[in-house]
C-alpha cells in the first residue's frame, strides 16, 4: 500500500460568478521515503495541491470530488479531530515564508514546546530536550540560545531551519515543502535543500517538494509531476522527465533555463501566459501556447499516454502511440 494515494482529485472555489476548478482530475501515489517534485508556473495549482492533501483549504475552496488516502485513510472525509491527529503529526507542511509560519510574539522555544505538548504526552522538560535535539539536527548554532529568541532576531536562513526543525518535531512520515527556499539567497538555498535531503534520507521521510526550480527538483527528487492549469500533464522518474521531456510545456520549461540559452542572446521563453481559472481553454489547456497544436487539441482533453516510465497528457503522444500500434498489427 502506498503511503499517499491521490485519486481523481478536483478542487473548486465558489465565486460569485460561479465555481471554478483549481485542480482537475489529479492522481498520483507516493511511497514511504520517496521524494516527489511538483513543478509548474505560478497559477498551475501546485500550492493548492499541497493544501488539499492535508485538507487545509479555506472557504470558498473545497474538495469537490476524488480522494486523498494516507495509509488507507481518506483524509478528505475524516472528522476534524481525526484530521488534527494526522496533520502536523504524521504529515508536516513547510510553507514559503517562515515569518508567516512563526508567531512573532512567542519565542522559538515556546512555539516548539507547544507543538510537542499538543500531540504528545510528555513533560515540558522532555519537550525542551526534544526541541534542542531537532535544532541540532538542522545545524542551528547555539540551540539553547535560539530557544529564548524571537523570530525577528534570526536571519532568513536561520528562520527556515527553525521551520524545518518544527516540521520534524513529531517524526512525521511525510513532509510537504511549499517552495521552502523562495525568500533565500542562492547559497542559503543550496544549504537548506542539502539539509532537507539528508534529513529525509536519514529518517526515511517522504517528501513532496513544490517548486518552480527545475534545478532543485533534478538534485533532490526521485519522481516529478509537471502541472499546468490545475492538471498534471506529465509525470515520471525525475531523470527521465528532465533528460527527455515529452510534453511541449515541459520542453518549454527546460528550454527556458538560463543554461539552455546561447551566451549573449535572449533567454528562451514560452509564449503567452497561464490561463485564468475562469477561462480555461476547451480541450488541452496548453493549446493557445503550443507550437505543435492540432485541431483535436481544441476539442478534447488529451488522455495519458505511456512513454517509457513516464505518463504524458498530449494528443501528439497519443497519435504517435496509435500509429505504432497500427504498424505492429500490420
């Protein structure tokens, strides 16, 4: 049984103008200890997917259909009390901005100890020992001193390490990291990602890394999902997707990397922009921006087609697979 299994997940936001779908028919699995990357442009639905897994959507957002099974339990149908025993305990989430995560009027020690006491039966002294141990794990210098400090007294990199330590406090089975290094400079980003990778490997913790950085995904994850307009359009082993991208959108993301451009010339870019949720094109949502667009792309959603160990939602791939099948029959 997979640790996490998401099946045909749809997420809607009810607006005055009518309901719009932020996620459409999203399905994937995650094994214990596996590291999964979720990539795509802003507005692709990456963060909504992370919030949906732990049912942290606020109204008017809600899961309209599908299921999220964690160790066989459907998180979308659990009572609030049961969900709280899993959220933050068995599944932790690391958010983009540590200053939005940490309470500015409480010391680091108070926040970590409160988290432990909310989920574990232990004394404050034992909770403080666990907090110190986790701060040491994330390589915080002088951890005893940090427990008495407030978030504003720490640097950005230090705050992000604190947030990771809080995420690891209860020894979770799964960590969802939503662009955990966005606000940090490049050097600190590399340190934080190396730290997270080592901690996940040492503790056999599964990781869902939500990011727009394909370089980070290639170094940290084993499998990846590429999202566009709320739908998965390509998924498979990270190395296969990076080295031989099949979907035109994934190819566009790869070609837009700075190292893919000729020195002195403009960077490559995908023409156009992500469509708004209220105006998703009919058929393949990528068709207005695709250089290989065909008539069928305007009419029907592309089915998933297997290519090696990857799955690709593209009519061009489906037609190619059909042609190969007809040749075999002849």
